[in-house]
């Protein structure tokens, strides 16, 4: 998964990003070995268009190893970073929605996110776009997962 892997050599940066994005999505479904956690967090920190959303999703399966990402996930929610492109191999998603879902997956480790999740969850979905109403429902579920 690491960018230094020979499979990525000689490829343009966008191709590497697309490949890593796919790898991160698959890894988030299958499980991420402990030794891969630094790679996931590094891709999250890079904030690149093809890997940000998949890296956020992957953080959700890291458990306690993903806890250091909570402040940045909260910052994404506060900044409304929906403008990042979504990837076609994911269901309708974006960094904002995946941050909400990931905070829920982290459960009590994401307690610092409760105020921003409450703000999202308290919105009336009737007055929002389809994307906004999905985020409201996701925030409500995340709060249940965090608060128990």
C-alpha cells in the first residue's frame, strides 16, 4: 500500500492516487493490518483528491490506531469540505460524510466530536439537499455509536 511499493514506480501521480484510493477502499472492507496504519494516516494527512475520502473511510477500521485523526476529522466537519471530488467506486460519499461515519465507527474514542455531530444531527432533513439529509442521519447514528 505504501507509495514506495514498486507497483507504483514510473506511474504518474494521478494514477498512483487512483490506485491507492482503490486499495484503501478494499482494505477498509477487508481489514487493515497494524503495520499499514501509518500509511493510511499518511494518505489522510496528504489530503489528495483521490485518496482523502478512502483514507477517511479506512481510518474507521483502525480502532484506537485511528484516534489521532479525530481532531482533523472534526476540522473537516467544521470546514464543510464537500468540494473534494467523490470517487465513482464508492457509494455516494465525500470527505464530510465519511468523516461522520468514521467518527461513529471509532465510537467512544471520538467523544471530542460530539458537539459538531450534534450540530449536524439537529438540522431538519426536510430543509436540506439529499446529501445533507444523509449527513444528518449519519450524524445521528454516529452519536449513538459514540455515546452508547
